[in-house]
């Protein structure tokens, strides 16, 4: 049995190449080594060439090395639009909002597994708080039986705050690139729909990014977000903090962190209730 080697062909190879971790450059390099050259950098063109001609065991192993199976923590994107209507979000977003054609996958490995719609979030009483949840199905017949189908959840959440600023929060419950692509498409459609119907002004979506904060305000924001009552966060304790000194702050290093002068660039602190420690509370 140890002499047997599985090589995908036909539909199996097509789905294998459809993995987002396999880049057009990976396929192009294999074709180039065979003496096959293409001016295209489009996976839709390069992929079928490889499917029709097949791959060798060495080429298959090369492509497998491109695939990373490690799952990371879910990531959240926050965006903001200026609201200019007296109506509610429930009035602004139709029940039949367009969720069609969110997937552009010529290899047929990715699909939407549910029928997403915007519904009132939480207890269903706040018509200015909507959420749509999407389930993405990925089929990979090159994996073991039982592991060849995986599901990746993501969601788009809309909430109108008391200051009439509509926070368009994009929450991805998985780190797959397919999920990120889907929620980005939905957020662009939402922006266009609200702008075309005069619910928001013509200003572009404001993204909340790392560089949007000072060092101090960034810490305050992260602690406040961790302790918020949002439906997707459950705060218990802050047990680990990774920190380094801010070199842009003038003056001498406070005595409490003088250890950073000893050729230490950054430190990882582990313990309990670290959000109440001097490292995150003392202004110095």
C-alpha cells in the first residue's frame, strides 16, 4: 500500500486547483517548466490548461505545499456611513435584498449554502439593528472522505446609533478568503442601495483601521470593544497582552517599564485582569 500514490484528475483536479491558496503564479510555473507559456495571469485561463494535460506526482506535491490548512481567529471589519433619513434600517433594507451572484468560482468548489436575508438582530425589537448571516460551502474532493466538505460562516451587521451615524459592521466568523470576499461584496451593495435611495450621503465608507487611532486611544478602543455587550463578544477576562514601547512618545521611559531599556523590544504578559494593570491604565 505504501507504493500507491493518489493523483487527482479531471473534476478532482479542477476542484483542487480551485483552492484559493493556489495562486495563478503556482500554475504558471508548472506550465513553464513543461515549455507551455501563457501571457495570462488569470487562474480561469491557466487552470483549464492544467486540468486538460494533468499533473505529475511531483507537481501535485508542489501545489499541495501551497495550501495552508491552519485556521485563524475570526476577524471583524468596522465601517461607518453618515445616516440622513428619518426612516429605520428595517424600512431602508428590503427583505428581498440582492444576495445573488456573490461567488465567482469557475472551478465549482465554493457555493452559498443558505438563503441569506436581513432580519432584526437580538430580541427582534430594535428595527435599527439588522443582521444577515451567510454560510459558505467548500467542496474539496482531494481530501479524505468526510473531510471534503467544510462550512464557513460570515455575517453583515447594520446598526444605527443614537447620533444618527449608521455603523456598517462587517463580522466574519471565519478567516477564509471566500468569506471576506462575500461580505465585501455585500457591503458595497448596501452602500450603493442606501446612497441611491438617499438614506446616506455620497461620502465613501469610512473604515476603522489600525492607523485611525493614537496609541492611547487604540488601547481604550480595544478594551471597550472586548467589554462591550455586542452579541458576538463574550468578555470574561484579559489574560494575555503583547506590548512594546511607543518610540514616538517624547521624554524618558517610565520607571515601571524601564526593563525595555535593557535591549528588550517587546514582551508577552500572562496573568489575570491585565486590563486593570498599570500597563494599560496609567497615562504615562
